[in-house]
């Protein structure tokens, strides 16, 4: 097959659009969607200046998604004096998994204008995921523990660096999976929180400064295109699935979504288009009823509608 745009050999066929793309035009397509999302999410406000730049904290695991995001951001904004890029890697304590990806992360940032910081569950909580999974005090899937702890570390470091936004490498598949999970669970409140925390443009969010907003510039790009971008652009990345991922509800939803997308190309885009609109309505309703988090955690200061946030409750049990 030939590229629809230049006639060179195609490396990718996007069934949802019918496009055949060569390496160059695949990369340009991914980069264009990332830049468009940055604009539509208002991540670089007009008031940002070299004297008062915005700080973007990037969650860099060393996997393909966060590596591609970091590469594109560094290439596009690395020399922009209005933007300060900081990459944060978190070691969960999973033997034989995270070490290689952190090596890839260090290689990636070595020759890029990005400040690099590394930490881990052991340094932050005196915990390791391997031990948590072995003990499993709450009888939960490993991802349930890890997700809470990871979010806590990222949020805490984002506040420490006084970041304006926390950027993560979630792709279209990730977001469509989250959408389906919230729908299957009938969790309208979680839909509203999802929209407020990471989907709404920054100009529409009404934060009080205690919670650093999140953004996902890759969320319009399918996972397969992110992986192909990483390979064709020769980006250092550790492409391997977490050994505990198969035990999660998300893994079941992922298999379902892949089957739907194969039979009906474009399903992921359709899910997200409808979900974002529904989540926005849920958010507006929550604001009108003033039913969002009403206070802060008595231990860490994170926004919560309870005395102690979920992360602190979990850490107390594990400790």
C-alpha cells in the first residue's frame, strides 16, 4: 500500500478513517493531534511569558505513551521560554518491570531540554507493589492499589513543583476504557470528576489551587499509532505490559473494546465523543448542586468530601 499523501510505502492503515500513512505522515498526524489538544485544552495561556512561564509536569513512566508525549512536548516546546518542562518517573516496586522502563526514561531525557526527577513507592511510602500484592489487605485488584498510590505521588509532586498542569500519556484506548468502566459501573459522579480533573479545558475549571489540573494531550491518538510512532521515530521506550494488569477490570474492558473496534472501526472515537458530552453534563449538574468535594484531607490536604482521602486511608492500612 502507498501513503495517501505522498505515494511512499505506507506503514499504517487507520481503519477508522480509511487513511494509509507513511512514517513521516503518521508522525505528523500524531504531532498535529497533540498540538491541537494542547490548544483546545488551553494548556498554554496567553498570559504566559518568559518572565512568568507555565510549568508542565509530565508523568514519564518510560513506556511508549509517556515517552512519545515527552518527545513531542520537548521537540515542540523545549526551546519555548514560556514553558518549563519537568518529567517525573515513579518506580512502583515491581521486580523485573519498572527498572527497564526507567532506564529508557533516563535515555530519553538525556539530550532533551527537560528536567528529570525520579522517585518511587519505597521512597514515598516505604512500600513496594510486589509486597502489597502478596499481602492484599483489602482483597482488591493490584491496579486498584497502584492507581491510588501513583495518583497520590503525581499530585503531591505537582504541588511541590508548583506545576500549572500535570500531563500524562493516556491515549485514546485508555480513555475509552475509562469511559466504558464508568458507564458499566453507572458511576455518574465519577464521570463528572473525570471531566473536571482531566478532560475540560483549563479555562473552564474552577480549582482552588489545592489540586493541580491534569491534561492528556494523546487522548485522540489510538494506542497502536502511539506505538508505531515510537518505533518509527526511534524513541527510547520500554514496551511491555505490567505483570499485574491482567488481573484488573480494565483488562476485561480492554479486550471488549478491541473486539468492538475491530468489528466496527471508529468505536473508540464515538465512545469518547458521547462520553465527554455526557460527563460535561454530569459536571455541570454537580456544580449546580454543589456536590463536589467540599473539603481537604486532614492528613495530606488533597481535595476530598471525606475527612481522610482514599490514598491516605489505603496507606494507613498498608502501613
